[in-house]
């Protein structure tokens, strides 16, 4: 896992990262090749982003310049992620009691990218600083910002898509622009969504929610609960009609959801409990049958009450969690 740090303008951050990839021989061109349909869709998303999140386009321009490649092709590819891909899965949980507020997430993905994953620390101009983890770049899959707001995504196979902002862009946007869960809820109500996804959001006051979203609707659940869970399915009656029925649950989404819900309902919360839950000690969570092909490639735990952040780089059933102190050292 790479651990880059970015500061200054969005363009400067992008150019630094693009130049680093160029120097290290990373061939983004092979990832950014798209059919004409996807290229057109991505370009439409760029136009939407100009209204809602223009700063992120500056970062993409910087990356493209650093890589010496077409901005349009790079950005269009990034905006199509989560709209046309079907191989990224995960489990998000949040829980609280009188003494604890935890956000936690397992990131499940193709094992081939394990060594290319990124845990970045961003301190950009006119944005809240944050730590974010991702299998791509620019977009984030989970993270926590300087105000103790944490968010993580769950990919859901899309039945409908439309030009807008995808799940990874929205996680990044929330981390940079919102202090609280309520602010994140208001943002998600306004922006156009391109992909199908759920976002689990929790803040330092203990407010937590799951947003179930696609290009047509945004629904919230769990706001008044002491724990919430999201995997790779919609749970609200409103959103269940968007389920793609012919996709088998080979990634144990329903089982992971049930295991997490049952454990959170029965046990006392602590850091070790949350880490053990992600590690599969209460039932199936990360015990994939072919870890050389598909596996949990990192796990995150954010102790929002105490401002501490932990990450396991690799499958948590086989690897240790370590504290990430980057944000603490810069405060």
C-alpha cells in the first residue's frame, strides 16, 4: 500500500501524483481504454462535475499532465468507475455506546491490485484535510477527515445509471466539504448520482446513517440507531426495486450483513471487538475461498470519539491493525 501526502492546490496534488506514476512506470493507458459508449458517458459526467465539484477536475488535469496523457480520456475513465465495473465489494459498519463511536470497513477486491492500493493524506487548499483509502486515485473508498467525519462506500450492481458523480467521487467530496453527518446528508440530497451505491457515514457526535443511492433516488436509513451496517445490497423497500436479480451473491453480501448485524446487537463495543468482527471471528466477513484471486485487501477502523485511526493492510484475519498517526502529527 502506498502512503502519499498531498498539499497545496488540487492541480499541484494531481501533478505530483501523475508525475510519480510516470516515473514509476505505471501504465494508466491500459486501464483507461474504454468503449465509445463509456467514453461518451464519462465526458457527460465531466460536464456535470464542472457545476458541482470543479476542484476535482483540476486534480485530474494535474494527474493527466504529470502522466502526459489526455485529460478527457483519464477523467472519463475515472467517472465510469462504479457505473460499469462489477468487481469491488465491501462491508461498512458504525456503532456507538456511551463510551465509543466506531466506523469500520473491509475493502474486498481483486487480489492483483493489493500492492497498488493507496492510503493518502490530503491537506489541500480550501478543503478539510483527510486520510482516505482507495484502489484507484482521486476517488476514495473510505476515509476520515479532520472533524472526525468518516464515510465509506459499498458498490451495488447498477440497474440504472445517468451522468453525475459516482460513489468514489462522492466519498471524496464529503470528506473535503462536510463536518457532520447532517451536512453530508444535505449534500447527497442535492448532487446528481451516477452509480448505484450505499454510503455509510458517521461523525464524532455519534450521528450515523446509511445513504442508499442511485441515479434516480436517494434514501436514508438508520439515523436514530446505535449501529448500522451496509454491504452490497439495497435494504430499504424503496430501493429494492433497483436490485439486479440475475447477479448471484457469490461475494456473501447477505451473509456479511447478517453476521455484522447479529454481532453488533449482541456484544459490548470496544476497539478489539470491532477489529475482530472485521477479521471474521463472529462469522463470515473476509474468509474468501480463493484469496489469491479475490480477498479483503485492507480494513479500516476509525475511533471517532478519541480521534484515532487504525488500518490493516491486507486481510485482517491474517494481518495486524496499526495506528495511522499522520493526521495527528499534522494537527
